[in-house]
C-alpha cells in the first residue's frame, strides 16, 4: 500500500494515510453528505478521534455544527451516534464558538412528536450541560418531560436532570422540590425512584436545600429498607457530605450504625466502601472515637468464614487509608491501643490479604514514630512479621501484589530507620537465593525481591556487600533472563560503592553477557553506565551495534559506545610521578574529548522525528565542553612555568590597575578558563530547565555536574581574582544530592573538590603562586581520574513521562514561505493557540500548571544578529490550559515608533511598551512556549514558531485638482 503507513502513536488507526486537519474534515464532511446511512455513521464515529488529534476550536466548532445539523435533519439512528460523539468529546465541548447555533439545532428536535427523538434530544442536551448550564428553556423542557407518560422520555429527562444538577446551582435548587415530590409520590415506580435519588447528591449549593435533602434521604432510609434503596440513598448522602464537609461526622456515624446493626452482608460491604471514600477526604474530618467504633465492630471478624474475612479486609482498607494521616498515627501509637491490637492479631492471620493489610498499617505507624523521634512500640513484632510474610508470599505467584506491598513497606521502614537494613537484606536475600533450590519461585517474584534489594542497597553504604557470593552463585544458576539483568544491576550497585572489580565478578558478568539476547545485553549495559562501569558497557555496545537492522539504532549504539569509551578512558589510572601524571592526564582528556565529539555526531545521526535524542545530544555536548574547559585550565596552569611574565608587566599593572597582571599572560588565561566553567554551569542550568519530563534522579545528576563546574570556577577565581570568590566561603555546607549510590559518588567528588580548593585569603583578593596553582591541578586530576565515575542519568536512555506542546500561530501566509504583509502604521493581530500532548503516564513527576508564551519581534537589521538590542521587542503572557488547550492574542505595532503592543487573553487586556524602528522592511516574529509547573518553576522546553512579516508603505492617494 503505497502512501499508507502506521503511525507510532496510533493516531490514524489501521493504515490510514497521514492528513492535515482540513483534509480530514473535508473527507468526513463528504461522508456526512452521503446518501448511504452506513457511510454517514462511519463518518460520525470518526469525529472523536479527529478531535483528539486536532483539538483546535475552529475545527471543533465547525465539526460539531455539522453534527448538530445531522442531528436536526437525520434519523433517530444517526442521532444516537451524534449523542455518543458528544459524550465521548466532553472535554472539547467548551471550544464551541457558536454555542447558540449549536444548541438551536439540537433543541429544535425537542418539539418532535416522536418520544424517542425527544428522549435523544434530552440526553444530548444533558451531555453538553457543561457549556449550557443556565439555559432556562432547556430547564423547562426537562421539567416538562419528567411528567411525560412515555418511560423512555422520562428516563432521558432524569439523565438530563442529573447532568444539569451537577453543573447548575439554579437548576439544582429549583428542581429539589420537584424531585422530592416525585420520590415521595406513590405514582412513581420504584425503579424510577432509584434513578431519581442520585440527583439529590448535587443539592449542596445552600444550607436550606442540603438540609431538606438530608431529611428526605433519612425518610427514604426509614420507609424503603430494601437493599437497593439503602445502597443508593447512602451513596447520595455520602457524596453530599463529601461536598459540604460539615456533614461528614454525621455521615460517618450513620454508616457505622448500619455497619453494626444491619445484618445484611451487602449493606455492611457498601457501608465500608462509603467509609473508605470518606476516609480519603481526610482523617481530620472523622468524629472523635469513630475509628475505635469501627475497630470494635470488626473485632469479632477474625473468626473463620468467607463473609467475615471479606468484611475484615474492607475494614483494614479503611484503616489503611486513615493511617496515611499523621493524625491517626499519632493517636494510635501507644502500646495496647485498639488499632495496634487489631493489626497485631490480624497480621498473623492465615489469610495473606488480611495479614498484608495489617502489617502495612503497623509499618506506617512505626515509620511515623521514627520520623517524629518517638518510641516505636512492638517494632520487633513488625520486623519479624514482615520477614515471615516475605518468605511465605514468595512461594506462591498468586500473591505477587501482596509481596510487592510488603516489600514496599520494608523499604519505607528501612528508609525511616537504617538500622533495619541489614535484617531485611538478609531476609530478602535468603528468600531469593534459597527458593531456587526448591523450584518454587517464578521470575516475577525474583524480580520483585531484586528490586527491593536494590532499593534498600541505595539507602546505605555497603548494605548489599554480604550478598556478593550468593549473587554470583545465583547468576550462574538462574535461567530467567530478566532475573539475570536485575542481579547484574545489584552487582553494579555494590561495586559502585568505591570498590574495584575482581576477576571472579568480571568473569561472571562476561559469561552472562555471552548467553543472553541482545535486549538483555542492552539493559545490562544501560545499568552499567548508570553506575559508572563504562568499561563493561563499552564492550557490550561494541558488540551490539553490528547486530541491529536499523541505521538509527546503529548510530545510537555507536554513540553510546563512544561515550562510554571516553569515560572509561578517563578512568584509567595515571602514573605515580607527578610530571608524567600531568602529561598523561592531558592525553586522556584529549582522547575523551575526541570520542565525545564523535559521539555527538553519531547521536545527531541517530535522531529521528519521533525520537529526537535532544537530551542525550545536549548532555554529551556539555560533557565535552566541560572536558575542554578543564584541559584548557590545565594548560593555563602549566603556562606559569613555561611562560614567565614579560618586562612590561609593571607598565600593564599601572595601566590596568590590576595587580595580578604582573604574573603575565597566565592571569588572563585563568580568567578565561573561569568564564568557560561558568558558561558550562549556565548551560547545565539551561539543560535542567529543558528537561521537564526527566525523573528526579536525572535532574539531580545535572545539578551535581553544575555544582562541580561552579566549584571549579570558584577555585580558579580565588587564584586569579573574580566576582564570585566569596560564594563558597560563606556557604560551607555538605553536598546532598540524594540517597542513591551514584549520587553519593558525585557528592563525594564535590566534597573532595572543595577540600582541594586553594585557601580563601580575603574578599576580592587573590594571589598567584605555584602552591595555589597546584591546588587547581589537583582538582583537575581528580575530575579526570579514576575516582570520578560519571553516572549516566536515566533520562539519557528513557523517559517515563512524555509532555509536548504544539503551537499554532495565525495569521499564516497564503503561500508557504512568503511573509505576511502588513501596511505600515497598522497593527498585526497575532493569535497563538496550543495543545498539550501527554504520553501514557501523564504528570508522573510534575504537571503543567500554566504555559508562558513569549513573542519576540526582530527588526530588519537584527534578524540575523545574535546580539540583543533595545529595538528587539519581547512580550510575555501566561495562560492556564483548559483541558490541555490554551490560546492567547497579541496586538503588535510594526514600523511605528513609540507605539504600544497589546496582549489579550480571557478578556484581560494589557498594554506593553513596544519600541520599534520607524522604518519598514521584513520583521521576524518568534513565538516560544515555556511550561510552569505547580511549584512555580519555569521549564523552557516548549517549541518555537517563526513568522516572517513584511511592513510595506501604502501608495499615497492622489489628490483631485
């Protein structure tokens, strides 16, 4: 199929051709105009996918108007599909520009004689209630349809009433009496009453209405004791209490009363479900003593019986949610407390589900006590119970989720109290290694145990070292590929603690690499680079690059090979003689720089539109620039001996009033090196701001490398003079980049750099001497030596979160490549629209709170100039995305001196000074986007869109004689 291809993100479905928005809309419009009902239906059902791919207001407005016309003139069968489109496209409905026309076409069907058509109209109006919440004519039609004699129309009116009540305070208050009368009325069928009761949960807009609804629901509980009525009424009351908050204590008491007094198992389960939802609102909203009442009502549930076990599990679910609050942990931390007694008894239950939930609650209380420096009662029972559960749950693959929960509690307990690490490492390690001999452990259990060991091993130094012999044996015995990869990762983590590889470990890893597939080799190499074992990674990448079929993958692996080869070249040991060591260090740095330059070229060749590799390329480029800066610093330090100061230094000192110029050219060279290091630090900061989707460990890695640049620049300035001499003298603090093994390596490197730094001799003072220059040389030798193992961050290889911004700037030129023409003296109305795109895991690490749109306008003389000028106009506007869509407008005055530019968004207008040249010509307007997260941090990771604008003079009008 020529011209057909699969989209990587499944935006176009099965083999559909790539189209722009207009072409796709034209094609769907042809389907709507077809005389065949099948083609019409096919066109209608494809609109939601079109909205997701092109969520711009103009397209959505035009499409929904067409669908509304189909709804007005089509059959009931077509109306059903239009209703489905409206329900599936709820988040795009507020982008309709002509709301009145859209509603008019839909609402015209309400006057039909067909009750099914009226029912479909009511359901469609209910599905768009978010954009027409206060339409009085729609409210009147819903009220009138509730009195209809056709059950289909009445059910549709109930659905519409529920949707409008959720959106409109006026409708909810006005319909309260009508709904109450219908529920109390004897003529209303019981099935219809069950549909009407959920509407009451939205009657929380004022105190009087809420109290009236509460009275009605309490009457229903007394008058209709059937299971379905009790369940629906309790759900409505709980939702109402969650909205008002003031009724939460009374609702909790009501649910506890039903839990204790109602003998029906279904009601008890539903009461516990609603208590679970109220617990999520916060433990501080629960009345005093409610938790003890909940515990008392379930104390007898430890007896045998499927129903009792189910209720006990649900009760522990509620307590587990409450235990996430510090209020609950503080109130139940004393020995002999009912909560602790219940959980201690339950954690020894033969049912693993009950035991795991109980031990999770006990572990949370213990972690709270450790964090608040309070005595943790019964901690030995908690530790021993966790050990037993880990051993038991690892024997059966049915309890994989419960095993992970226990391991997660174990890691949290070790983080709160590091003294427990050795105990749990021994327990988890023995479970992992002994189960293989019994043949009762599958791969998923082994992976979960390995992950827990890795998490605990990152918390303390040498925590996993006692397991080294067992890990080597397990590597030789296991047959699971993923387990081998995880065990290799644990081995890399242990050696990264400051140890050297011994022959046995190297032979074991090499044997594993020979016997696994290519993907497993890549994962092992990736783990090796993340812990700084670049020599092993180089060998793997070298063998893999010739086995891939794609050219991009070949260049990607070649780039990784060159990067790891450069780092392994730096890690080679230098000569013991100082003079030879310096020469060898220069050779190592030059070799690493050459390899990094080749790696940058390979990574650029490996980039594709779907995978740009921007972070990997920038990270490698900055590492290369840093190595160039320190080798230049090393050359500058050597010039103090090789290039003595000339005879005219005294004259230069008098002329420049710089006493350090008496040392000759070494002063300027060192100052240049300091500036290069500062530039590296600034570039790392820019890289940090561009990595919005990076995981916290990768961001910490960048921050640590930036700190190394600043430390070295500060040391150079202490020797040759500069503005930042006193920075680190005033803030002598320990470096803390997290609790992971690789970050502790960089923290130790920063600490050693500060120890080797030249002494501080006074503010704004410096002195050039051989001893102080040797301090700089020692710092460079440290950074280019075997002790500096660079851990490659995770974001270099994979992004767990994906967020992108797509911009659309209008007006656009009629002919592609031609500029937009604007008469001189007039203003250009610039509209910027954008859409946020998310991957599978949206907002995993951070979410978008706002988008900052920047508009820069360059006059004709500055378009190709990199220097900023006062004539370059820059405007900024911050907009808040609504359902991942944002738009703003700018009014630019081009070619007019002293005019103003206006920015408009959401009916807010701001005037901004816009000083432009009075001359005409071609201007370049650049729109760029930055992301603001919820913490107020700015991430400059958005796209840039450029528009060429030509300002021309209009011909003068001829005057009549």
